[in-house]
């Protein structure tokens, strides 16, 4: 197997709204290659969306839409049971908003990545994943769908003819089935940057992640996520970027 020489580094951002400030987007943009920008359902507002899109374009960072369940109070992290048609509709609505703002600022939408509970549910639910993938395909067949590596989201995106980027996480722990540990569990988040770097390098160099029970789970790391809402997002971004550079791995958009 040839050694991996590039990795897309993405970050969820644009999640501030009104008087509520979330993350340090301007600083983090200097270390990533792709931005997943909130669409207003879990975070973000029209002004924040415009400013984040413009800042990403200025930094040469690829623009992505980050659609969610309509759950501002729960930051999109509460499971909601909706029909595939509803999933299709909320995806079209949100992705269309970011695509329009991108065009208004002289840019173009590059990818789509679901947020929070919608992302995690679609990783296991093929019907939900197909609805999201079909919505993205119907908006623009050239868009890339980011989804959890090895999940139903990847399979359904392939089925409708979309390009995909299989995503791994540097600040989350994994279950033996390759899914992310639920945030309700105490070991869900990796809060030590050095441990995050160790996990990232293992995923890129060995194509495996160590689950919470010690299982070695195979992964395909096309793109790596950093959560912009965590307090140490900038520290993690800097540490991971340096570690990748030292390992000879270039950070580049897929």
C-alpha cells in the first residue's frame, strides 16, 4: 500500500449567531483546507454565514455547507426522527442557502457535510443517508459529500453517483463498529492535543483507529475533522498541522 502523502483538514465553523460567539474561525482558517459552514438550523445566521464564507475565500479554504436538524436550542445534537422526504427538503434548503451566499461572494460551493445528530444517524440509516445524498446530487452533481469513513452515508453517496470524502476525527473516540462514541459518554472527546495527534498519525499512516475497547478499526482518511466549537480548536489545528507537516503529509483539499 502506497503511503498517503496528502490529507484534507476540515473544520466546522460559522456557528455563532446573534449575540452568541462560537469558536475562533478567523484563526483556525489559517490551518485548514476546507470549512463546513453552518446553515442556520443548528447555528449561524445570515450575517455570520456571509462573513465566514468571505473569510474562507480570502484564505483559499474550500467552502462546504453543514446542514443540520432544525434544532438551534440543542445545537443540532439531539436525535430527531424525520421522514426521508423531510431530510431531503431540509438538506436542499440549507445547502441552497450556502451555495447562494458563496456565489454572492465570488466563490463556489465545494462540498456538503451533515452536522451532529443528522450526521451520526445517517451514518447508520441508509434511507436517511440516501435522502441527503440525493438532495446534494440534485442541487449539484459536482459537489463532494463528506461522510463518516465506511458508513452508510458513503455507500449511499456512491449509489447516487456523488464523489465522496471519507472522514475521520482527531478529537473524537471511536466505537468498535467504526462509529463515533456518543457525546453523552465521558470518553467521547479527546481533550489532549498530543493524544489527538497520535490518533491522527495512526489513521493516516496505518489506516486504522483504536476503538475504546482496544479494537483496531480500519478507516480511509480522505479528510480529517476538527470541531471549531471546542475551546482548544486552534491548539488542535496547530498541533495537527505541524505533525502532518513533520510526517511529510501535505494539507490539501480533496
